[in-house]
C-alpha cells in the first residue's frame, strides 16, 4: 500500500472515524428518515438539528460549539425509548448503511485485522448506531457517544460525548487497558475536528479530508487517502480483487434534514403514483 507502513510492532490498533471515512454519508442522514417516520423527530427538530450540525461543521473544534452540540443532542433524544432506536437501526441497517460503506475502507480494515491489529470505530454518533455498523464490518470495538438511560428511555443527559479531545481520552484509556503503544497505532479521519485523535497516534492518515485537515496533513507530511467507491457487502465479496485501495493513496444534524427532505419527496411521489 502506497505511503502506509503496516509493520506490526507489539500489540496495536487502528482507529477509524465513521462518517465520510468508512461510510460515504453521515449516520445521521442514514437514519434520519426512519426516525422521522416513527415520530422521533419533528419538523421543528429538523431545523434545529440542521443548525446545530452546521455550527459543529463550521467550528467543531471549539469547546463551546461541541458543548452546545452535545447538549442539543441530549435534549433532542430525551424520552426516546432505547429499544425503539435499536429496532429502527436493526431494521434499516442493510438498506441505509451497507450500500454506502467505502470498499477501500472495508479492505483497509481487513488488512489491519490480517496484520493482527485491533480495529476500533471512533464516532460522535450514538453507540446504538455505531455498534451495529461495526458488526456489519466485522468490527467489535467501538468508541461512541453514550446517552444516560433511565427506565429504558434516554434521560436527556450525555454520559460520554465522543468528540474532539474526548475521543483521545477514550483511546488512551483503551490503550492502557489493552497495552497498546499509541506510537505503533493508526488513526483515520476526514475532519479537522479529529486533529487530537490523529496527533495521538504514531501513524495518522487523513481520508477525504476537509480543507483545514488537508492543509494540516501537508504541514505534517501525513498520508492522504481518497475513498471513492461505496459498494454493498455482497459486491465487495465478489469483486474483492478489484478494490483499488493502494491506488487511492495520495500522500445527528444536517444529515437528518437532508434525509427527511428526501423522505418527504419520496413519499409525495409514491402518493401521487398511487393516486394515479
């Protein structure tokens, strides 16, 4: 693989951000439609979610911005039944996530596993979403946002928000627990907000980077990967020899709003066809 050193030294891990790094969309966009359909999100929530996510995208590394996003997430989910969320994710996972997994990311995950490394998904999305996506990829270890649960419902408080420096705290804790030497570990992300995560390992790589992250990668001579081929699991298995990972080496939110808009158009179209 061009530009990536895969020597195994002791026990190590590869940490992957999820949205736009492993999957070609945000998990919020993916599950926004069924959440809206089942009444978990209202139209008013759409506007507020879009604004919260926009602010995170524009200034996601700012502590106050991350705190506001975290608090809004907690308020939005308050009262939701945990089992209902899990059921929605389970029922829609193969339809809404499987077709959008980057073939290059899936192959890279397999290469790390073959080299004897643990693979860990690290995402600000909720654990109820991230863990099933990990299972789809053969990944059992995840670091994700956890909401406080009382009597089977989200209480409106965040137990752990997996964003910015908090990701590093969780990664460091896992490294201590399992004996990883972080200088021998790898990390992958598309967003400048994950700068702390990338800087805490010995082998950082940026994937489909935003402008700020691309500049940071150039300043630090970090490898840059461009993933361009989201392929469903069945096709990945059939076409595995053709996955162009080496050739790619070049050195809850707005997604919810978009998903709901798509759902609305799809439903109106379906209604019109039925009426005709």
